[in-house]
C-alpha cells in the first residue's frame, strides 16, 4: 500500500498543509484511490523552514503548494 505522510506540525499546518490535506483527500476520492493509499499525519519533520512538507512513498517534498499537488500525486501514485 502506498503511504502519504503529511506534516501536521503547527508550522506546516499553518503554511498550507491544512489545505493540502483536503486536496489530497479529494484527489484520492476522484481517482478511486482512497482504499489503496494511506494518508498518515506526522508530527513536525524537523524541516519547518522548507515547509509545507510531505512525503509520498518515502520521497520527500518540500514547499508543497496545493496547485502543485495533482502533478506530484499523478507521478507518485499513477505510475508504476
Ligand atoms: S511543522 Fe512540518 S517540519 Fe516542522
């Protein structure tokens, strides 16, 4: 199962991960992936200055803005 770790530390959450989480959930719903991709909130990843941070399949992404997410998710989740 693929896993998305999204930083829910206060810095990332305030920056944009609150919005990003909604975008990810919506993306998974639309693509029918809600059952096959696990979203896990993580505590501060120790890289607040590069936030908002998340990682997908162990690949870290920094300064993730909601408009970048569809391309990132396509790349990580739709390609084998
Ligand atoms: S709050 Fe996300 S890295 Fe610190």
